[in-house]
C-alpha cells in the first residue's frame, strides 16, 4: 500500500469540504456582524461600536408639499415657501443599569377597589412612632418600621360587663331630666376620659355552649346573675339548674311557650307567613329573647331590643343564647335602623307608653315599619276592662287611626294593626291633622344622633321598600332602594352588588375549605363594614349556622335600606365611638376595608399612635369570647403595626397572611386570650 504524503492529504475531498465550510461560516459571521445593530453582547475581539442613529439621506433636501394637500380644502395660490425637514436629534444611549424600585404608594385604591383621595409615599418616619406615648418599643416584620406601643392593664372586677357609652355614670348624673328615658341612651366618655383597660371575663368563664343547644341552656358562670330567675321564674322565662340557666321558651304574655304564641299570630293574620313574606322583625322589650329565638327555626331574623338593666342583663342573656339582640331604648333619639326595615314590630308587655307626647314613640315604630307591615301589641289594655286600661286602649285606637293603621285583628290579649301601602290616606286627612306629615326634605334613613320627630314619615311615591321579594329570593334580588340610596356609583349599582356577592361567596368558600370554619361553631358574627351585605350572604350560602350584625359606618354610604330589603340585619355606627354591646358578645369580628376608610378621620398615623386601638380595638374587639377569631383586611404596613398592637397591647395571638399574591390584600387572623 502506497503511503499518503502531505500533498496527497491536502488533495483529498474531505479536507476540501472542511476548508470550504469554514470559509463560508467565517464569511457569514463577519457579514452578520457588520450588518447587525442590535447592540447585543459582543465578543472580546470585536471593538464596541459607537451608538448611532440612522438619518434619512433626504435630510438636507427641500420639498414642496402643496400638491399633497387634500383637494377638499380651498384652493390657495402657489407659494415659494418650502418645509425643511430637520434632522432627527441624536440621543445618548439608554442607561442599562438596573431599574430602581420606586417607593410604594399606599391609598390610591383600598382593599375594596375604591378610589381614595389621600395617600402616602415612602416609608413611615420612625421618629414619629418612637416619640409617641410611654411604653416599650417593638420591631415589626419590616426592620425600617418601628412602632411604640403600650401594654394595657386589666380593668377592675366591677367592669366585667362595662359598656362605655351606657355606663358613663358621670354623664348620666349631669342629665337635667330622665323622665323620657334619657339615662338609657348613649353618653360616651369625653376625650381623655376613656377607660383604656382590658375587660376580663367573670370567674369560671367557659367556652359558650354551641348553637342550637344554647337556645335552651347557657353556663351560669358566663352570666352570673340570678335576679331574672327570682323575678320572672314564675312566667316561664328562665330557671337555674346546677351550673346552667335553662330557658323553657315562655314569656310574660306567652307562658305556655313561644311556639304556640307564634302559631296564634299566624292564625290571626295568615298573610304574615313567617319566613316567607315576613323575614325581618323587631321585638321591643324582648326579655330573654325567646320570641326571637323560636322564630329562627322559621327562617325569620328578629332583632330583640331592650334598655340596659330594666330587667338585669336580659340582652346579655339573649346574646349568650346566640340570639340577635342589641341594647337600645325608645327615648329621645331615633333607633339606629332605617325606614321600612321590619315587616313586623312586636311589643309584648314592653312597658312603653306609646301615646305620650302626641304618640312620638309610636311614630318611630311607624318610621321603621315597612309599608303594609304589621304591629302586634300584647298588653293588658287589649283585654282587661279596668277603667284606666280601657282609657289607654281608647287612646291607642285614636292614635293608630290618625296614623292610618288598620286594626285587622283583636283576639284575647293580642291586637294587630296594618300600616298603609302608600301616602294616600295621609294626604286625605283634614288640614291640621295631628300628627302631621314630616317635611318632604326629612330623611327617614338618617338615624345617627337624630332626635325623634312627632310627624309621620312619608312613604316613597315610587313604592320603593313596599315591594320586596319573598325569602329567600330577596337575598339575591337587587332591591328597588338600591337605586335611591346615596352612593358613589350611579349606574352600575346592581353590577356592584352582584360582584360583591360573588367575591365574598368565593372568599368564604375558601375560608371554609382552608381553615375549616364550620368546625369553629361560630354563632354571633359582626361585619364592621358591611357594604351591601355580601359577607353575610356568603355565610348563609355556605350553610354556617350563625347570624350577622351588619354595621354601616357613618363615614360611608348608608346602605342600611338595601340590607333590610335583602333580609339582613344591620345598624348604623360611628367607629370613632364605642359600640353598645356587652363584652364577650361576638364569636367573630370581620373588618374588610375598614381601616382604609376610618384612617381619614384620624391623624395620618392613627394606627401607629394607637388611636384606633384605643377607640375601636379595646372597646369593641374585646367583645369576642376567648379563643375566637377576628379578621381584618388592610395594607400590609398597617397590619404589621396591628400585629404589634394585638400581641403587645391586647395580648392576642395574631397571624398575618397574604390573601391574593402580588396584591396588598392581607388577612389578619387573631385570637383573644383569657384575661384573668
């Protein structure tokens, strides 16, 4: 075999192919490099080109553009003027340094998606927080945010059932008169005189008995008062057996039980149809709320109201049973419910003189009673024939006639009247009739610290409020009064209501799955900023056996008429003041978007200086029984300070979580410890 020489190797087809391929590759590489202006990363042996910009080759030429003008324009004589195209300026190359992260902007859109007109940019000034108050300094999750907090002491033993605005003895003693019930109304402590301490439960306090067992029995140690047993035991209200109070279901006028009493009312007026047409009821002077407790099984929501300590702790017993109830009195101010709120208002031996002062108290009932609604009165003047009682009955008949109420049934000790559906009867009365119609500009839904008025509230001429759907369809049907309330949106209100329902339905479904809410055995729930009631509706949809008090803050739109038309309980309140309820009332407090609204009414750093913690957290959030949850939504920076307040000031167990990734929506879950 002949050996292969160097010359022969270079002549082989393989080396020729390799050489040709290499030359072609290098050629295309250089051509691509020469034509490319992409500015990508260069190889080491290529010089970095100067940044440049291509300029049109026609940049120094002149053009006459007259022929290009549209023929529709008026003819103009030719001109010698020409437009010179100015060469484009050459800009410096863009800065390729990493983008700096801008300071976060808070408050443009709150957690509800609502636009807000005040916002802050950047971090908080730690000096402001450090210079405030006396106490210990804690670092938040953000090392740059420091909050100075104060640990609150425990209240004295005498304040275990303290209600700030109803137990202000100093203010009550200064009242000039009390004959109209002024001492049962709100008298909040003045600024600087609040009792900022932690209310502790009674000795031996136990986890409340869960619903529905709590309807019939509660722990004696949780409400250790026996006066009602002594006063009302013979009327089948309440009894004590060992370590429990028992509730047989009776009342002063229905000692044989509430169920038989409700059946009697249904037989007297079949159109009432509990749980179908009649969903919302107000029980005045409720006792221990057995009337409302037994209506719950008929799909009726009853708000049971009574003054504080007329019968000792009757509202506290009602709330411990898990029955909707509030401390409230017919005195000199409107009750905190809207016009046309209730389909039935019930008074059984409620000890109210309805005819005093030209019937001003019954006129308040008329304001809250829905058009076509019923007033049931069970009292001695209905059935007894003593002279004084007969005179009271005649006065009641005369007043209700002037109110255009119809006495539809009187049987035994119960009388039931019906309110008219419109204003036609009022307008047909004689001129100067008493009581008169209220002025057309009177707002019957304005209730916060509004005096009672001795006039008849007009019904809407368009019939709004009278034609609500039956239960349960009314929960999902946008009511007529959705269009008449003062609200920031004018056109898309129905869409907003449906969107709120969908949001909370999906959110609560997630809570039920993730945190097993049904195992919490929640019963008494408060939504501190209710909106249209989507949160409460979602709890109903999820089958949680609880009731919700929907609070509408005075700082926002008054959606109370919408809530009641949907079949949900609600009340007006100003969160700058304490709420009127007993300590340990609520199993769950829900505050979505509350802080983002209320902070406008405080100093800019109101959460850092604990204004809200004093006025809201201490006096309201002490309501939950121990070991239950409180939820609130706010911006994460505020929540860091909230966690500090809850942990250090109030001795709560707090947990912060992100609700929706890449958003500022955060969830604070906190549990209240026992205070001993």
